[in-house]
C-alpha cells in the first residue's frame, strides 16, 4: 500500500461536482487548519454555500476572505459558536435562513496529556464535553433543524437524507499512548455514538473520517508542562 501525504488528481474534490454543486455545508471548527481545508475542498467541489462556525471570529473572517477570493461562485458565511453551549448552538440554528444539507463535525479538543493519576479530572472531562457532548449537541440540532425544514417543504423539494461527517482519529480504535487516556477515551466514545446514529435514524447518511495526523494538523498547539495541549474548536 502506497502512503500519500499530499492530495492527487484521482481524489480531487472536483470529481464530486455533480453531487455537491447545489448543497449547503456547515463546518464546525471551520476558522483555520483542518476546518479551513475542508471548506476549501467543498468549494472546489462546487458547493453552493458554506457556513463556517468557530469560536474566534477574526479567524473565521480571515478564512472567508481567502476562500471568497479563490471561489467567488460559492457563498461563504460565518457564525461564532461554542459547541458545548446549548444557547450558542441554538442561536446558530435560529439564525440560519436555510437548512444545511451536510454537517461536518470538525471541532475537537485534546485534554492536557498527563498520566491518569496526575490529571485534573475537570480537564479530563472537558475532552468528553467537547468531543462527545458538543458533537452530539450540534448533530442533534442540525438533524432537528433539517427535519423541521423538510416538513414544511413543497413536494417539489428533493427529500434527500441529511449527511453527517464526523472527524475522528486512529486513537479511537487502537491507540495505546501514555498520558492520552482522556483524549483516546473521548474519541472512542464519539466513534461508538456515531456508529449508532443510523440505528435511530435509518435514512441518515453518515461517515466517520479518520484524521490520523501528527500534531492534529494545523490546529493551535502550545506547550503545557511537559506535553502538548491542542485547542481544535
């Protein structure tokens, strides 16, 4: 098996134009790094509209400025969002004028890497608050918003199932990494939750995208003690 560290023509997003051209995409953690790259790929695929959501408005605006210059045919908007806040998530969906076709759960959090005996359990639990609760909260709100929109749609509106893409990591499957128990456990929980979504919602088209990256891609990374601490949402 050949390993690839750069994209290549066979997997170009442009091959998906027939599927994506009319679609609206909502991306959490979309202000920079992996989220911004995902937005770029959907724009290459010809998405009609891309909504970037994240905590830092300046980064969202900077990314939108860059993407708009490269893809003038795609409409880009942004919303400041804390995925762990019910009020913030409700505000996002209340403000949306149309229901997105695709949700990309990119926002995530890496708790401070520490031995379980030493880690502050509030820091440990924050991984679950963001990676499990926050992701579930956004997904449930998205599905309810889409259900309500389709219930009032005309008979000529395509009744396509929602698409939920959730980024994850190889750590959810097989990691035995010292000092990363909080991160690996929260990602494993997120994976199992995502697998069970289709049992409750059979028409749902869902996918788990493994992001097996070193340093978690281009996310904010800074040192805390002897380890690395990553804010990715």
